[in-house]
C-alpha cells in the first residue's frame, strides 16, 4: 500500500494503491466485465505509431453521478436524485475545492475526481431527455503503467474521518474486497472476439443532404452579413438496431489510436471514441489548449507527405480558419487566466494522427487564483445554441467555434484536468447508435465541401460499427 505517510493530515483526500497481479489480456477482460457489471469509464492513449501512452485508467463504483438534463443539473447518490440549483461546472468546482489531494507522477496525473463528458454529442441519441453532460465521481479505479507493465488498484481514504491507523485499516480491508472482486470478474469473463470482416450497417444522416446544404448556405450568408468569422457545424448519423459498444471500442482503438481514447458506460448511454485533439489541460496551475484544423489526408510516400504538409501550410483558407480558432482559444483562456500570462507556442505546427495531417497550435496560460477548473472549461464549452441560419433541422447544429464543443475527460481532486474534443466517437443506447460529424464554416466556405468534411469526420466510427453487431 502506498502513501501511508500522508494520512497524518497533510491532505484531506488520499489515494491508496496496491499492485494487482494481472496481465494485459486480463485488463481488457476486466474493462468488459466492469462494463457488464455497471457504470464505468476507461481512459487510455496512444501515439501515432500505436504505442500506448504511459497510463491507462479504469474507473468504477461511482460514488455519485451528475447529469445535465433538459437544462437542469441532477445529482444521483445511492439511488436518490436531487436537483442542483447552480450549474454543473459550479457543482464540480465546489466539490473539488473542499479537498486537498497529492500530485504524483508515479501513477499518472489522475488520482480520482469527476470523469465524463460535456456537450451536445448525446442529445441526438436520447429520445426522452436532452442530456448535455454526464460525470461520475471516481474514488476507485485501476491504473495501468504501459511502460512497466504494472497494474495498481486504488481506493481513497479521508484522514479527517478518524484516527489514521483506523482509516488505514479500513482502506486495507477495502482493497482486499476490491481485489477479490476483480479477480473473480476476470476469472468469469470470456475472451472477447471481433469478427474478421465488417458487416453492412446502414448509417443514415438525421436530415437529408439537401436540407444540410441549404442550412449550411444560409449559415454562410449569415456569417458574411454579421461579420462573424467562423462557426462550427455538426450532423448526426444514425444507425438503428442492437450494437455492442464494447466491440465498437475494441475495433476503434485498433484502427484509430490517438492521444485520447475513452469508453464510458454512463446512466443515459454508452460512449466510445478516439480523439487526437486536446481541448483543455490543467496541471500545476498551467492551462493548455491546442486548437486543431486542416484535416488533410496523408499519402503513404515520404515525398507525398512533404508535399501535403507544404500545401496545408500555404493554404490561405486553412491558415485563416486556424488563426480564428487560435484567437478564440486565446480569448477563452484569458477569461480565466492571470493577466498577461497567455502565450502562443508552436504556431501552426503540423501533426499527423489517424492518417490525417492537422494544423495545431499550443496555447498556455496561468489559471487565476480562486478560479475553478470546471469554470475555466465553462468559458470554452457552452450548451449548443440553434442559430437562425441553421433552422432546417433540430439535428443539424451550429455554434460559434468557441462554444458547443463536446469534450471528454476528467477533473481531478489534485487540481489536474485533461479533456479532449469528442471527435471520432459514437453514442449507444437501446435505439441504436449515433455518430456526430463536425466541420468549420466561414463566409467563403463551399457548402458541398462542408458536407464532405462532416461526412469524413464520421467515417472511421461508421466503419467500426460494422464490427459491433451482436454475435
């Protein structure tokens, strides 16, 4: 068991770890078993060479869940639900500010907190409720170190709850119980096989192509008239029927390795995705955003790659779009930052992920004292607003590019947070699956090009659905 020395009162919330003797095959079996057992969230990462990131986290046994439904925040604990009068971000910041927790690199930046998503990604999949955010409070999880191959089980103790020796004994007993339960789950779980070939799945846009093009054209004209430089649009693609969200994720993580990969079993849906885009990261008081644009297909040859990179960097349109995104990100961080600390690094750098070349800029700022992490996110992610230029359908959404973005990740009690833009994901419920395609629109955009970009952004997830049919 780790961190016994911190029970003396230095922190009010202490993660306690114990090594688990399981192998990598058993770990994915455990993810599957936890998914069948109840609510859980799995977070992992990979580089463009498919090499796994340092740490992966499997979160389970949520102490409470939070959902933003129909514009109201609902807190559920022990089966009892209550309405919260403030915002979801206010609630998370209030809870996190009530505790202190250690920061350590030994087990990664995450040591428990609120994990989940916020944004519009699931609203097209819920027939009864318009759910725009779901988070679960994580006090128990398994962390895997991909470099050492070691697994650690974690539970959390609260030293203020009593004598340190008693608290330590209780945590030891809890780890015993969790370890026994995990070993039983692994022993009972069957090997998960994916089909060798994809089955045909009908994935249809929620609105007709003509309606989407008309709405895009109206939006483009509105941008021109209003002087607004840029907007983001999304379109739902739906597949009816029964799907295995876990099979979808198993396929997606193999064909689309990314810095952010996530599988979430939440009260209102299952969500699985893979994203290369950092939206907001906070560590040691430093906020980071990495706006990305210019999703250009990359050829196999070295000369072809170099040519595509030069073409992207020379594109007046792509540079203009990216400059607007950078300006929005700077303004978003400035609203929560110490004055004068916003800095731009690696302007219009090129990064390749998922066989696409992206233009990326890194922006840092120092979080203002007293400002909560969730409040900082709230300045960059807002509920989706229907714009007058996009009234052709409830499922064709548009927002200014600084709002309406769906993000997934966590807020930690150690004042670390890491959230990605939810691209390349699917939402599952009893009705089927919804994939959301995204694109940017400006006054000079060609509507057909916007439709092509939206369709392309959803293509990998759509292909993976063919491997997610029940066996």
